[in-house]
């Protein structure tokens, strides 16, 4: 029986790359999207082209009130498409970047970062726990910025730091069910995150490349396959870890 991985924010960026990497390793995927229905459908089609099965469901990971209904829709989809009531892996990937210096950060910006990156991760995982199979995996996405701060990302880095602590607590509480929980912390990656700054701004790209031992910024293919591998059975003993995937940023 194929493993099923639920990836939030799977229609673009690192989520999309992870979904495709999971499919290439023989897994099936449930991906969520907030507004990019066409992008999500394209990922589903790509996964079908790889000979695997996927479905896309809408979800705002910053709106806790919608999580109960999402869990119901997920259960329906699992039954309809796989004849199952549960799934195997949860990748809490969905997120956004909001760059502002501490002196200029608004309460609205701060609250949205907390809602999506921390509160959303906490309560979505809570809502889905009954559907995560024993022996399953959870991967929470953090950031290299929690260890190597960069001006303008204080609020973002702080909520990602909270996620790293949450990961440890999840691993402790869910160990009795054989569920391993880890954090993956990417370095600077060329995606549309933060308005595509690392991808589209040569000066910013150069700054981060200069901070990295391998001499370049990262690309999605540096991250998605790593997450897919972490979900594999060969990594079943990796638990409660913060794994930075940054090419050696800041050493």
C-alpha cells in the first residue's frame, strides 16, 4: 500500500517540489492550496504523469476556524480516492514571508505570521492527529534565519523558532504512537517566497550566496527531495531533530 503524504501549500515553491519528490519515490499526495487552484491542479496532473495519485484541497492555514471542516473533507477524499480513513505523513509547509524591520513591523503583519506559521501549524496538526497513522511522520518547516538572523525578518524568524520548540514537544507526545517529528530548516532558496527576493534580485542572491559554503543560493530541488527522503522508511530513527538544509550557510 502506497504511503500518503499531506503537504500544506503544495501548489508552488518548496511544497510543490516536495510533492513531486514524494511521487517520484512512489508515494501519493494530498496537497493544499489557499488561492492557486489552477496551480494546484497542475501539480496533481504532474503527479499523475509520474504514475502516482494526488488530490488538491483548499485550505487557509491561518484560519483555525476552518480546520474541523477541512479534516472532514480530507476524510472524505481519503475514503473516495484511497479507501482509507488515515494518511501517513504530514508536511507543515505552507507559509509566506513578510519582510520588515522591527521598528516598522505592524501588528497585522505580526499576527498573520503567527497565525500561519505557528498557530496554524499547532492547531492543524491537532485537528489531523486522529487521521495520522501510527508509525507516521510529521515534518515542520522552519528557516535558517532562526540561527543566523538577517535584518527585516525578526518576526518571521521568531515564529519559526517557536515551531522548532513545538517540534520537540510533538515528538515527545506522539512517540507512543510511533510518530516521528522533525524540523527541516532551509537556507535562502530561489522561490517566490518574500516576493521572490532571493530568486529575482541579483544583489540579494549574491549576499546569500556569499554566506554559503557552496557559494550559491539554494533552489527547490535542494529541499524537496531531502524532505521526501526524510519521510522514507530508511530514516525511521530520525526524530526530534532540527535539520538545516542550507549548503553550509554562515559557517
